[in-house]
């Protein structure tokens, strides 16, 4: 049995849109950039959406838009990809790493509260695997301490917190369309922002100019107004993305079915204490981005991973905690600082979940795991 870890969804319209796009001048304001943006706006139930070349670029744009004073702190989980931490450093601030909850691998509310100081400016929750973080508590803490909430919703397209699309719950949010994500245009992303920040984000995104007003016919010429860069995806990427966004519901449904197939078999193993299944709290509507198990120790996890590999089934661990990376240590952290993050790196196992596999392969993989433990 061979099961790949990744399997990209391919829609009916990708080729058609790209070929059509190639007939254009690749810069029309009425082109695929506009259509993909409208499709993204529908998925996020909000028009305050800016397409970007990646989620990393969107996070950079978010922190440039907020503007961090030298040394201002932004709290985020250590169990994450480096994008948000880099974005904070690029904007002149300091990333502060906190631990995660062992049940969801999302930000630990207690540790978050412990890390707030008078220099804290913002919180970056991530929604690990497409399962919403506990936004009710995070928003309450933010309100009480007058902090901004910037969601690293990289994995969150098609998922919700209390029926609100992930990435649009806080003040700003970033989503990824990288090739490893549920829907993709190779490299791509978006920034959602509350109305209050939208104009500034638009200006930074287009070279520090008010070109967005010009393109909307609101003025005759545009000028350089403040710092900016280029955070604009190409028309070709947008053509691909449009077709993918049109299929978002289908992709999400398929992935959630795969997850349910795993759980239907693996529940038995959890009851027998062989591992813990991922937990999806009631407030979270999951998009099937990641399916994972956590084992009691690293030795068992590695044994399962090796055994699966021997069968042709690819599974993976996840993030080496940022705080114990060389960069994290140069920021002053010790590997022993955040225990759950370190343990998660050793004991978490991600199983294949994608649109190129069917429920029966998930059940077979699951049965194989039960057999070997
Ligand atoms: C994928 C991912 C990113 C990076 O997204 P890009 O679009 O590749 O820049 C950042 N954060 C998290 C949590 C991710 O999963």
C-alpha cells in the first residue's frame, strides 16, 4: 500500500483560467487578481481582503501596517513556522514565545497571560491544523490589556471559530495558499484586516502609493505617500487561485471525511490508552488541514513512523519549536523553557490527509497503526 503525505487538489478550471490569463496583458485591474479577490472575499464573508504573494508576506504587511516601536513585544506560540516571528522582527519588534495546550497544540491561555508585559502590543494565535484557537479567551485578554490580535491563519481557509471564518476573528489575519495547504496556487496568501487598517495596508502593499484609489477610479493620479513595498501576487497565480477557491467547499468536505474515517478506526486505540487523538473543541469548525496523533513518548512515535514508512505510508512530525532553534536561542531562550512545545515536537505524528486519497486508505492506515501497537 502506498500513501503519499501530500496530494494536491486539481480543479476543472485551472488550465482554462491560466490560458485565458495568458491572452491578457497580465496587469488589468479587471483581471484575475480582482476575480480571485472577490472569491476570497466570499470565502471570508468580508470584503476587507488583500491578496499577497504568500502568508509570510501578509504577516509582514500586517506588522508594517500596525507599526511596532523598537522593542515592542508580540506574543506567539513557539510551536509554529517562523513567518510571524520574522514579520515582527522585520517591523522592529520582538517575538515572545509561549507554550501550547497539549490537547489542541494551540496557544496556552495561561502562558499567554504570564507573558504579557507593559511592552506587549499584540498576540498572534495560530489555528493549528485548521482547528480554531480559543478566540473567546484570547479576545478577552486582548481587550483587557489593549492588545491587537493578528491571526496566523495560514492553515485556516475553510475553517471557522463560532461560524466566523478563521483569519477574520481578530484585528487582522493571514492565510496561506502554499502548495502544502488545502487549496493552493503554488505560492500565495492573503491578509484580512479590520476596516480601520485597510487603507494603510493598501498603501504599504502597493509601493507606499495610493494606487488602490487610482485603480478604483477615485483619483486621477497616484503618488508616493509613505513606506511601502510590493505585496501583489501575479495574475497567473490569481488565475490558479480563483479555480481553487471555487472548489473550496468540495476540498474541505473531502478532507473532513478523511479525518472522520481515521477517527472512526482510531477511537478504539485512544480508549486503550495507545495515543491521544486530536481534539476539536465545540467552538471550532475544522477544515481537515492536518490529522495528527500524539503518543506518550518520542520512541513510540518514531517506531510508528518507521513502521508506516516500511509499508509505503508517509507520515511526518512537525515544527521544531522556534524557541529552541538557533535563532530562538540567540534571542535568549533555552530549550527547556517551553515544555509542551518540546514534547509536541517529539510525540506528534501527522498522517496523510488530502484530496488524492479516499476514506478506505485512511481506514487501512489507521488499522495498520492499531495492529502495530
Ligand atoms: C504554511 C504556514 C506559513 C507560511 O505560509 P507561506 O504562504 O508559505 O508564507 C506560516 N504559518 C503557518 C502556521 C503555516 O502553516
